[in-house]
């Protein structure tokens, strides 16, 4: 069973020699089979140029260049600005058709959006591959310094446009991904995140490195041009004055005698520590053996003290008056037969009176409960309009242990 796609591929296969010739430049009808040209023209692989010339389809040429990694001197980078605009237009149409009855049209739009995302991804990767190949070969596909400078300037402008398109792509992709997530189009949002947003940082970093290398190449080119100009001027001066023998130098009268001697004294070779010659190694070993023995360091029998530990004398902390009163209260409760009122006991103790009555009451209640004495809080009468009391003015402590009476919380 045949199909249009199979027919096109079969035509390219049968006329591969003609396609190869068209890849390197224009082909003309003279000396070429008219049937081959007609077949490739029918498959849209060849396009007419003038009256008898033909050239290869640009998309097919681009594919073959990418596959064979053939990069001409001034091959333009893949343009992604129009594809970003197309992606924006597709999203507007998808947002419009989201609630339409025709779901087949919406599926077709989503498929076109996915194809646009893949095309943008492939185009950016292809551009970075071309730039990396050119930088690694230092633009070796040119034959002169002027052409190399022109090519560097050309790709510098190309990378500037591509950097602007990447910034625009980041803005558009983030907006579409955010709106797609809000509208429930999770598959489209995932495709944008995986295909574009997660790779944008690497694309921009790689493009920035390529721009830096191109600027370095431009600087090197300018330096080479400057040196060529200086060399050309020197060559012109020598050609204009063929009898010139060099610069005349006025030497002083006191010339050192060793410069005028017929034979200079022998030079003593300097030993380089980094030399790997066998003779140099033997010389260094002999010099090391002739050195005096290393003096042994005399260790001190007792190392000097670096610091002296200073300990502060222990400070005796005196109990506070409230603590003394608490101890006396515990003794009084333990010896008493009847409950003791904390408010009345405070009036009879000088240390307990150092605290305010309300502070002492709370302090004594907590202290007696800690010592497992029975504490009964005497709650005040509820105020007008209240059902429960919220305060207490006294408490009774009895010697009974391991019991706590019911109380109203303050």
C-alpha cells in the first residue's frame, strides 16, 4: 500500500545523487536527466531559479545540514520569534474554544500547541549546537581574517536577537502555563514546564557563554589586525630603504672588558628544581648529602604553662525571707491538728509579710501543694450577674497528705 509520504521518500532515494549535487549549490538542466528533475520538482524537493537553474528546498537543506553537521560560513540561526507569536495566537484560540461543543477542534488546537512547543525546543537546541560547533573550531570554516571578523560580527547580532527571543519566550510561556493550570489544562501546563520552562535557564546560560566567546574572538581579531598593520608598516619601511642596516647605537666609553674578550668565560649551569634530567637529580642528591646534619631540637622536660586556672570561691546563697517563711509554715502545718489559714498565718510571721498578701497567697498555695499538703481554696462570692466565682482571698492548709481539695479557678 502506497502513501504520499512513501512516494516522496522513494523519489528522494532514487535521485539521491541529484539531491547531493543540489545541496552544494545550484544545478542546471544541462547534463541532468529531465525525468529526475521532473520527479524532484513534483515532490517539491527542487525549486526553480531563473530559466534553467534549480536549488534544493530550504527545509530539506536545513535538515541535511543538521544531520551532517555542515555549517556554512554565514548560516543563520533558527528564528523563534514567529513561533512564539504563533504559540500566543494558539493559546488565545484554545481559551476561546475551551467551552465549545466541538471537542475535536479543541484537541486539534492542543496538538498544534504541543507541536509548536517541540519546534521551539528543537530550534533553540539547534542554534546552541551551531554556536558551540563554531566556537569549538574558532570559526575555522573561513579562509581570511576579514571574513572571520565579518562572521563574528554576524553571529554576535544573531545571538543578540536570540537572547531577546528567549526573554520573550520565558514571559509568554510562564503566562500560558499559569493560565493553563488555572483553567484545568494540566497536560498543556506540563508540556510547557517540561519542554520550555525547566530548560530556559540552561539555554540562557549557554547562550551567554557563547556571546562571551564571540566577544573574545572579536577582541583577538582586532589584536591580530593591529599587529598585521604594524608588521606591514615595518615591511614597507624596509622596502623603501633597502640600504638601511639597522639602528645606530652610541655606546659609552667605559665598555666592560669581558664584552671585548675574544672568549667568554664558561657559564655555570643553574640547577632548576623542576628539571627531570638524571644529571640534575644526581647533582641535587650530592648537594643534599654535603649539607650539615640537622640539629635535633631539645625538648623541655616540662612544657611551660600557657594558662593558670583561676577558680572563684564558692558563694554561699542565703535563703530569701519568703523561703524561710515557707519552711516555718510547713513545720507549723505538720504539727497542727486543725487547718491553718494562710492569710492569718501571714499576719503572725515577719518574713511572710515581706510579700504582698495576694503574692503570698499564691506562693504559699503552690508551695504547700508541692509538699503534698491538703490545700482548700476559699473562693469569693460570685459577682452580680455571674454564676461562678473567679477569685479567692484565703486558703486553708491541713496536714493531710496526697489529697487536693476541689477549688474554683481564678
